[in-house]
């Protein structure tokens, strides 16, 4: 793969990132499998998604766009905007939880609701990690490529999760 | 460099491998460890086991003989040469184990094991006796449908250790004559049996080693297994899936008796609410 | 987020005891830390095993209580699989060897590496602490199947003990994931000049594949554990169905299925076997090459076999569930693919044996254990056929045949890999040799007790003896099988005694072993081109380049019969 005597690339970040994405991807794949199995049970009653969930998607997508702009232009304000929108997304998710709770859907009320809480919580943890990575990239711009890739992945995961919980 | 005799350690190791292989094979071949077999599909299971014993036995003996031989032969010194193999030679060497093991293992699964597997999980033969076995910590409960031949309704809320162990619904007319026994299973010789499996609490596994029967019982699922006892006698029912601290003592009795005797026995049993 | 160490040039050793030996980012120190942690956990796990054996040999004396017994088997399995073998073999040797083998000054992410170790330490503490809490340690088996593991009412150990078990496993997974990321990136991206993938020592290949398998399969257990925690503590019903009755009381759960957990667990559980076994095989290849003075037979073939095993291992998990009530056609599929794993495995086994052909074998302790490993692969691998074939598994499932089988595969093969590796790389770790005489005593005490012991368990399984049975005398049909219990227990004592010899040798040799030079075994791979013990940054001079295959043994001409991988071609 590498010619004799050639110097190897010493930038492990892309591959390390790929490893992270693979393992996080498998985590959500496992949850999807659990979801698919669990929904065949007789007690499955779909819960309507909170309206704010869709607004949250818009926030998350614009955050991704802002981070992308930061990566391309290297401008700090874009990164700050991306971070702010990311935090806003988490806040929005909390509001979505409140909406569910207000409708009497708690963690243990029914299986669909349980998955909504679990998936959004596990995803939220990855959003937090992504925010941390973006903040780190704010201090060390060399890491922005990696951090933004992770951020887009986390955003994509949420779109995927929404499709799973609303369509299936 | 080459010496006539290998060092003592090499002889010892080679001897160890040979003795290990020989004793292992002897242990499998000379003693019949399997309990008696008392079901129709049982010999099919045993045949599969014996087939694998023979195949793996040969591979095991030959492998260890070669290993021992190499250890003994090539501990005498000598001057090894660095001669990497060409990919072609490598692949042709691999062909032998690939072919041998693919054939040997799939013959075991499909040709030898397949028929018995289909017997256990295939269609139920006509005229089968249907009974229900309920597992709970740490006891087996057995239910016969009674004279009406129908299982009555049960409900978890009605379960009471002493008064109503399987949770029979008194209001269901079909339930009143259901026979419920603790820890004992009576079966007619020669007639196919279908067992409905339920658990009240955790995982259990319905195992009758002499009948070569083993089926996990998963709470929330109505399980099922079928077999045909062909040999009258008294056998043991065991729980084969860890179910708690009393798992080891969750045993039961299986009585296989000639059909007329079984019928007589069944007639004598009163329904749980009778 | 995470950055490469760079390390080039700046490889000054840190000063101060804490930075050097405790919170070190040096992969060698971390590897040894993992190894020593595993030794401590192994001592605990061995004591548990001895208690199990005492109970089984003299069930009428009821040495332990039944609820303690189920905790013992649960914790013995958990500790051995995740906190002994995984830590010593994969985390320990993986950390120590990979940068030395690929020609890197350290792992790709040294800080992450240090973090991975300091995450596992609280994991070990939690696991051990669970023995002291009310209800005792987890008691639902190392597989932690719900409902048993989900309900404190089901078994005492499913109280706080099971919660601690789950938290400790979460820490283990986090640690293992960090390690795996480091392995993959280091092996792929930090190789020295000339170290093409097909010039990697085989053991590095096994670490690579093992890490990839770990990264892909462990998330399933993470998901399973999160859902189990919620079922336990938040009242959800992922695994718990309606109508569970405990003490005449019906639980309020609805609609869950315990089978979901089994699928998720084994999606991890089966690849985990290969995560552990493959590196042991890799060590076998290294040691056998060095002590037979021959390149391992069929390098390419071995690499491809490892890859095939990795792929197959991800799609066969259902063979642990043949009798769980799964669809019989699905069972047949799992059976058909499962037994195919014997094919690449037999290729690896034959390659190991063929590596001896026309060699000049020297039977040092490392080599003895490597050869024992070959035999154990044979027994373990062939034993797998009985369990992978659905029809015979029907009889063997949850019997002592399974216990004997996995003690050969994830027990013996891995432990022999660890032992062979320890005797072989000890000079590189500590600059001293382990005592050869004690090593031989250790080997002979081990093999003469271990092989008969676990083989007898196969007979017990054939006789129908069921595993996790506190008192087998409850049944009459297993009389012949359980009659072997006393012998097995005595052999277990012998095995335990043999390991004391190893521990004495290990700790004595650290301080009083004979000092060695760079390359005491006259081996070829890159770790032998630096001094022993290897310094911080691994090479004081420039990092060597790879100029040839890693195994040029038996080269004629010249005083030596080998050529270092770093030697330039003439």
C-alpha cells in the first residue's frame, strides 16, 4: 500500500474520526434494531412528535451550515453562530421533552415514547461531545475539519433518527 | 548442526500431545456418556453428535500426530532455509482444509442434522397430545386440557402460588376441568406430544435430557416444542437456563407409560376447580 | 478534537514518578499498567473459580449459599472475559507492541490512551465493590439476560450489584473503544517508512482486526445496557413483557421481549470471542516463527483467514440462541454460517503447525506455551462444531460441554497467548529475562492440569450435566458426568498452584532476572532493534524503516540465521 521508502502520512485524524463515526453509527444501528423489534409488540401506540421537533431540525441544520461556513472561510463568528445554534438545539430538545411530558408521555408511559426519550438523550450526549469538539476547534483551528465532520455526522444521525421514529 | 536425538523436552512435549490426543479420543469412544435415548427424534440428535465425534476425532488425532511429529523431528537442529512460498503454492495448500472442513461441517448441519431438526421444528403430526408446561421460580407446573380437550383462559393477575399456580380463570367454562400438576409430567408412549411453554417470571429452559428435548421458555412468548416419547420409563425434567438462586433444584419428573395406562391415569385426575 | 502526538524529535522522557509511571502517556507504560491490572483481577477471578470448584466437588457440604454461587459464576465469567483477558491480551500487549512493531514512537493519540486506562480503573473498582453491596454481586450470568438481570425480585444479585455491573461494563466499553481507535489509527497511519500492510507482523494484523471488530460490535452492548438500566430503574418495558408474576404480584410492565436483549448481547458477545482469540493467535505466530527459525507458513493466507473470520463473526451471533425459540429457518441459517468459521480457523491452525516444518525448534517457555496454544485451538475449534451445528447444540446447549469449549477458546488459547507473550516480550518490557526453569515448571504444571480438566468438562456435557448448577446431585441421570467433578476440582487446584509459579517468576524477574540485550531471541521484528527495556520514544536514534518481510529467519550466509526487518537490502 505504501511504496518502499515513502514517508507515511502522519495525520491520523481522518481515520480516527472514521472509527468514531463507525462506532457511533453502530450504536444507533443497534437502537434501530431494538426499535424495530419492540414496535411489533401489541402495546405499541405511536406518539405524535412534538411540533417543536421540526423547528429543532431547522436549528440543527442551520448550525451545520454555519459550521460549514466557518470551515470554508475560517471565520470565528460563523463558528460562534454554529455553536450557539447547537446549544439552542439542545434547549429545543428539552422543550420537546416538556411537550411530551405535558401530554402525559413520560419515559415509562409507552414504548414509542420511551424510544423518543432514549434516542434524543443518547443523541444529545453526542451533540454535547460535538459542541465540545467545536469549542476546541475554536481554540485550535487545525481541528476544525475533524470537528465539523463530526458535527455534520451528529446532525445527520438526528435526521435519521427522526425518520425512524416518525415513519416506522 | 543436526543431532541424532531431540532434547528431552521435545520428546516430552511430543509425547504429551500424543497421549493427550489418544486419551481424549479414548474417553469419547470407550465410554457411552450420553444418557439413554427415549424419543423418536433422539437417535437423529445422537447420530449428529456421533458424526461430529468421528469427523473431529480424526482431525484431532491427525492434527496432534503431525504437531507431535514436527516438534520431535525439528527439535534436532538442522539448518532451516528462508524460502517464502509463492501465492500459488499457498492457495493450493489452503484448498485441502477449505474443502475438507466445508464439506465435513455442512454435511453435519444439513445432511445428518437436518432431518432431526425438521422433526423437532416441522409440522405437528396428526393426533398429537397437547399439554402446557409453565415454568416459574423454581417449579414446573403442568396443565392438561381436561375432558373437554380445551385449555381454559389464564391470566397473570389470577396467579397464586398455592390457590391457583397457573392463573386459571374460573369464569371460563373450559378452565374448570383443566388438570394442573406440580413437577410431574405424564406422557403416553408412542404418541406425539406438543408442549406449550409459558413462563411466569424469568427465562427457563424445558429440558429432558433422555428425550433430547431442550427449549427455552421466554416470558411474554408462548413457546412450543414437540417430540414423541417411544420408550416407557421415568425420566427427569430439568431447567437448563439460569433462573435464579434455586435454578439447580428446578427439577421435575417425566413418566412415559403405555397409552392405555396413560389414559386411565388422566381420567383419574380431577380438574383444578373440581 | 483529538490530535496526533507528532512526537518526532520531541521524545524526552517525562520526569517525576507520577508522570512517568502513573499518569503516563507512554504506550509501553500503559501496556504494563493494563497487564498488572489484569493480574490483580485474575487473582480475584481465580479465587472465585476455586470457590465454584469447591462447591461442585462437595455439594453436600454447601460451602457457599446458592445465591452466592450464582454470583460466583457470573462474576468469574465477567472478570475473566472483560477484565482479565481483554485487559492483558488486547489492551496490555496491544498497547505495548503496536507502536514498537509498526515503527512509531507512540500511539496516534497518547492522551486518549492514558485516558482509556484511567477509565478502566474505576470500572475495576466498581466491579469488585459489587461484592460488598446488599444482595451481593450480579447473579444473572455473565450474559446478564433479563428478566433475571432486570428485577431485584428475581435474584438478590440483581439489586445494586447488577447496577454496578452495568456501570463497570460501560466504563470498560468506553476504555476499549478509546483503545480500539488508537490501534486502528496507529496501525494504519503511523507505520514507519517501508512498513506496508503486507509487511506488518501477523500479530499487528490480529490487533487491527480485533480493534475493528470491537469498534463495530461493542455499541450493541452499550445500547443493550442502556435499555436494561432503564428497565431496571425507570420502569420502562424494553425487555420486560406483561404478566410477570413474583410472589403473587403482577408487575406493571408491558410488551417488552427478553429476546431483544439476547440478540443485542450476542451481536457483541460473539465477535468478542474473536477480539480475544485473534491476538492470541497472532502472538502464537510471532513466537513460533522466532523459536522455529522459520517464517510463519502462509502469511497472506493467514491475513485473509483473519479477515474472513472477522466478517463471519459478525453474522453468526444467533448460534447462541438455537433453543431460544427463534424461527427454525433462522436457526438453520445461523448454523450453516457458523460452522463455516471452522474453515478459516483450520487454515490458521494448519499454518501454525506448518510453520514448524523444517524448522530448528528451541523449546523455551514462550515456545512451549505457543505450542500448547496450537493444541488448544484444535480442541476449542473442533469443539465449536458440536455447538455450531444446531441439531447437536440442542443437546449440548447450556451444558458443561459449552463450559469446557469456551474455556479452551477464550480461556486457554488466550491465556497461553498471554503467557507465551509474557515470556517472549518480558525482556523488552523490563530489560530482564524471566527464569527459564520456573517457566518450564509453570508450563508443565499448567498443561497437565488444564487440558484434562477442561476435556473432562466436555465429557460431562456429553453426559448431560448442566452448567450454572449449584448442586448437580438433584438429578439422577447425570450421575456418571457429575462423578468427574471431584477430579476436575483437584485438577483446578493444580492449575491454580501452577499459576503461583508464574506470578513468583514474573515479579522476581522484574527485579532479579538476568539482564538482556537488544535482541535476546535473535528475532527479526522492529521491537528488537531498540534497547531493552525500550526507552521513551522507543528508539534513541532514528526510527528504523522496514526494508523486508518481518520474518526473514533461516537466511543462510553470515554468522546469524536471521535478518532484521530494518536491515537494508544489499
